[in-house]
C-alpha cells in the first residue's frame, strides 16, 4: 500500500505538465500579451505579442504586422522571446524524459533505478520550464503596470493593459511547476516497511551432569 499513490500522482503530474506545456506554446505565439483600446475610436483595438502587433477593426477584421527588428524591441520582449522558446524546448525534453519513468511504461520495468532517475530528471526539467515561463510573463506584466501608472505621461495618451496571454502564461507556468513537483515527489525512494526478522534462538544446551570429583569416587 506504500506505493499505491505513485501511479495516480505520476499520471496527474504528467497531465498537468503537458497541459502547462501546451499553454506555454500558445502563450509564446499569440499576439495577446498587451492590449490597447483607443478612446477616440472604440471600434479599434490594438494587441501586442512577442512576434507581431495586431489591430482589430470592425470593418476590416484583424490585421497583424510583424515586429520590424529584434534589436528595436524593448528589453523585456527580447528576453521574453528567448525564455519562452527555452521553456517550450524544456517542456518537450521533460516529457521525453519523464514518460519512460512512469509506472505504466513497460520497456524499462526491469530497471527501477533508471526509471526513478528519468522521472526525477523529467520533473526537474518541467519545473525549470515553469520558471522560464513565469519569469518573462511576470516581467512584462510588471512593466505594463509601471507604464500604466506613470504620472509623467499625460492622461490623454492611451495606456497598454494586460492581455489574455498574460494570464494564460501564469497558468502555464503554474501547471508546469506543479506537474514537475508531482513527478519528482512520486520518484522519491521509499523504504518498504518490512517486519523485523525474528531473533535467532539457539537450541537449548543439553543438560550436562557435573563430573564427579575424585573425592566422591567410591572404591
């Protein structure tokens, strides 16, 4: 019964990590990191992502334009591109490492030590991917808040606000970290509680009669 929780924990950790990886990939490529609504034209909504800027108009639909130059981007967007791509690669690597370590994976069933190591490596990789997702999303959100409440900018100037990808990225990082933690905890070595071996009892020694003393001998 000690290891009965391992299989459900591994399945839940793998599902959470894969869900977080899919959300992280979606966060990387959707142009919804920031949104901007113009007061002068309420029918026009701007949105910005790591790769392009989109304008949604009621008459023309959505028009997207890629960023002109990587070096012209703000520092948080440049670093976010690199970290999000790193997170996506780490998520895929974590899935490839953790899958052979699951209890239902039969090819490595005869190598429990290797399965534990693969599961630990996969959990650590998923946790690193979660940190690589949370860091850029939180950095962009922090700068968005600073720019929104910047008193040096006149009130008539439109301000960027959080986009849907910001919240999706936070959920993705949390799912990746939680899934990696579950996988790592389920791979922890536990010693089975075996009953102690009974103490070795020596057979009772045969009753020995004392040898007669010379004085007791009757001639």
